[in-house]
C-alpha cells in the first residue's frame, strides 16, 4: 500500500478516536475495523511524527496533548479536502446521482421536510436521501464531524458557529387544548391565562423552548411544566389525556388529524423563531444540494448560497440577509 494512502487512513483513525471521546473500541466499531488495528496505526503515526498526540492512563487514552490538538485540527481539514475532491469527481461523472444526509429535529422532519423531500425525490430519484433526528447538540456534532451534509435547526444556534447557517423561515407557537377547555372561551390569550394551567411542551433545547422560558420569566411567572417531550405528536397525545395545555410549533397542528384539539394563537405571547439550514465551511456542494436548499427555502437560490459561501464570519452572513423578509409558518 502506498505510504501516502497509509497516512490518510491513519488520519481517519485519529479523527474517529476524537469523535468517539478517545474510546478506541468505539472508534473501531464506527469504522468497521479492529481495536488492535487502530491502536497499532496510532502508535505508528506518533512514532513517525515524533510526538505524543494523547496522554495515556495505562492502556487508555486520557486526553489530547496540546500538539495533538493542532495536528488533529490539520487532519480534519485534510480529510475534508479529500472528501471534497471525491465529491467533485462524482459531480463530474454524474451530477444527478449521489447521496444527501440531513440532521434535524423531529418537528422539522415531521412537518417541514415532507413536501420538500417529495419534490426532491421526484427531481433526483438516483440520490440516496437520509434524515437523522436529534437534539441541537447531536445535530451540530453530526454536521461538524462530516457524518451528515446539512443541519436544519432553530434552537441553540451558538452550537453552529463553525457552520455556514442561512435563515429559511420564521415560525410561531400555538397553544393546544381539548374541546371546551376554559381557554377556548377567551378572545385573546395572555401569559397569565396560560400559566394557570400545567404545561405540556418541548424539552429544553428543542424547537424554541428557550424563548418560551424567557417569556414566562420576563413576566415573572413560573408555570408548572407537567410533561416534556421532543416530539410534537407525543405532546398532543398527552394534551388529549388532559395532562395540561400544549405549547408547540404552529406548523405541528394538523387541521385534519387534530380536529379534537383547538389551536389558539400564541404569536403575540412568545418571540418568533427563525429556522436555519447550514453546512460545514469549505464543504463542496453538489448541484442537487443547492437544489435541495432552494426547495426548502425559495429565497436561497444557488447564486445567493454561493455568495454566502465566500463570507468568513457569522456576522457577515447575518448582514448579507439584513432587510430580507422571511416567510412565516
């Protein structure tokens, strides 16, 4: 095997170890190889470089050394560029065949993505499409590690500072209650009205939950949170059981399937949220990836996305969208 190819594989092992919290067994499992094989290649890499990339506690890796941090950062950049070269070659061979993976929350996957995916599949039937659901932390890790191509997120956007994140749409919350609930008799809800009842809503860190908490805190209210979930459908189930008043994304209410529930407007009670789509800085986007972004958000045409790719900071990206009126859901 050529020497340069061995080095590339060593870099893959190195970054896999870091992704798996210095657990060599987990890294080996993620790469479908053996623990002794990875351990041997790591030792060879350290011997050739003449430095220790990790400090050790017996046979276990304890932490990354300062020089290890720098080398790992360079290794990640190298592997990213290698991946871009492979993608570029694939694009040249066949720009309508490939794969696309998206990480997002349940609400986006369940309510925002289906029509987009339907149109995309009709346009690109030979592209393998995967949607991964997770928390904002998990979504950020999946994209930053290169395991998925796109992140679609609303909450905890500070986790995505290393990504190119572009605004897609604004969304509001609604209050869901059973038929004949006392809140249905009111002309216009207030936070005090809502806070009188136990709440059934999202887990903190999911789908705009922090803005909800901020609104009650600003009004000096401490409502009882009876039940939390990451899934709006689960929240609606427990509202039906009478456990409390549901607060969910307005898009999560289906007039056909949720006829037994009443949707009450809460756009004046809580700050709106902005959903964004993003990808790793420096990532090569294939033609169908630009099309997916535009299908998800019509104002993110290919030329605009390419201009955003050239920007260096999150502040510059935000400025490039200043004054743009986003669609509301």
